[in-house]
C-alpha cells in the first residue's frame, strides 16, 4: 500500500476510535483491565456486531483517563475497511513505522487491531512486535478457528483469549440507564420497570444496535452478512442452500437435541459428514453453540448427540421459522448465553431412565448446579420438570437445584433436597 494512504487511514481510524461518544459499560471490562500490565497479546473474539470494537474503545478510555497515557501512544486499525483490500503481510511493518512517524510516541504503545484475521501472515508480525517492542496489543476477530490456529503456531503461551458476547440483560439495563441493586428488587415500581425491559430483551436479543434502534430487522441483516461474508466467502462453500437451511433449522429449534443424521434428514442433505463440517463452521463464526452430554465416560460424551443453541435470541425472532412463539425455548437460550458469559463448564445431563436436566454446571469447590428452564410450573408439568433434578442425587453429591421460569419464585422441598425456583430476569441480575 502507498504510504500516503496508510497515513490517511491511521489518522482517520484513530479519530473515529477516540471520538467522544456514549459507551455502555460491559461486564467483561473488569476482567480485561486485569491484563493491561501483562506481556500477553489479548484476543477478543465473538460474533459479528457484538460490540468488540466498542469494547476496545472502553479499554482505550480506561487507559487514557486512569493511567495518564497520551493519545499519541494509541493506534487503532480496523481491517474491515475496504481501503485495506490491497494490504498484505509485507505492509505491516510499513504501517507501524508510519504510525511512529506521525505520532512520535514515548513509552509503551497500546495497539488495537480490529478483524486482523483478514490479512494473511498477521500472527508472525504480531509475535515479533510483542517480542521486541514496548507494546500492549489487543486484537479482535469473529472466527474462532482462524484465530486459534494462528495463535497455536506463533503465539503459544503469549496470549490471552477473551470471548465477547452480545449484551447481557444487566448491560441492557445499563444501556437504559437502570443501575439495579438488591434494594431495587424490593420496590414494586422498580420491579415493573425491570420486567418491562426484560420483555423487550426477550423480543430483541442482545445485539447493541438492535437494542439501540429497537429494530429486529438489523439481526436479519447480520445473519446475511455472517452467511455470505464469514461462511460462504471464507470457506468457499458451494452448496449455499444447504448451509443456510441448516442455520435456519438450528436457529428455529434453538436448544434442540440433534445428531448429525437427524440434521441431515431435516434439511435433506447428501451425507452426515457434510453436516458435521457445516456445524464446525457455524460454531467457528459464533452463529451457533453446542452443548454436550455430561458423562464420566468421554466415549459416551462423544457419541451422544449435542444440543444446539443460537448465539443470540435476536436471530430466532428475525429469521427463524415459527408457527407459534415458544417462550420456554427463548428463556432456555437466554440462560445458556448467560452461563457462557460466566465462563463456566456447562453440559446437559440425562439419567439412566432418560429424564433430562437442561444444564449441569460445574461450580467452585467441586460443587455442581443443575438448572431446569420452563415458562411456568403447573400441576401438569411439575413432575416432568423436577424428575431430572431429583434423579441427579443418585449420581452426584453436593448439587444445587434450580428451576428458572418466566416469573415465579418459591422453594420446593423434597426428601432428596430443596429445589429453588426463580424468575429468569432476577437470576440474570445475580
């Protein structure tokens, strides 16, 4: 690339990156700040449009306001800009030298690179920069396998990977200007306000711009971008129809238990190996996430079917094919996403008699939590929703049992222990 164009892009991107704008606090920021003084390269991965660039802006703001760092010590480049179309690995050093000429920074430099995975050979340059220069590097990417394979070859042991999700319910409340504490949950008018926000969150999901504009059709456009830009173009997919139909099926049936063969049959694909490859790709671009069976036998874990969840409930409403609203499935998906945000080890579980628990979560001190999600508890479904929770005592000790519903709160006592019932919206605020 020509040097004058690089100069223009460096100035333009940095100006946009640091301009004054209202930024919504992210829960994960506290974790990221802990790594500011390490030598590790920080990788922030996640689905397209989940707010990764904004998260880097929050980090930069933290550095500028609380560490007395000058703006000249910050570089930001977004490689999604089409003006980088002719940029190659040979231009990386020219980019860095041009930045030094323009800014003349003194001391540690803080470098932010958005979607750097678009440029082949980026990992070798980042490794050298991190090794020999006084820098702290932050990188975002929306493809798990590309980042992981690059890290494993050039940055083993010198990186920290952080996964960014779309807005949690608590972050959505922050966006609305609602800072909720425990006392607020005792105020009827505050609870009404929180529950009204939760209803909106259920309909829109967590994509920042979707929530900001109240426009679910944006999620439809995100889906198209992921399929065509992140999947079809990058992986050279020829059968676009099949992978699109598989995506829509999994989105519509978020939380479903499915084998490769059942998915092959559902979309009339030629073979199960194609489905297996497609699933890997859809997980790599964070469109869907899988959940495995918990079993002491690794072989049984591998050979039992997984459950599949869409990575944001906004897709379910925007592109899923539904004859009627399944609020229970929506709640289950939102609970799964929140468990992912907490970075916990999550599985589903089945008893020998086939009663199922939606989520079995590993907690500290060798404890576990069994979570069942349903829209409501009635005389008709109470036995079905609790049979798995009571059966789990036969296999594990020290298991906390929880049923999450739309708006019920109570405690159920059994001979085998206590089952706590909570509304999902309250659990999300814990």
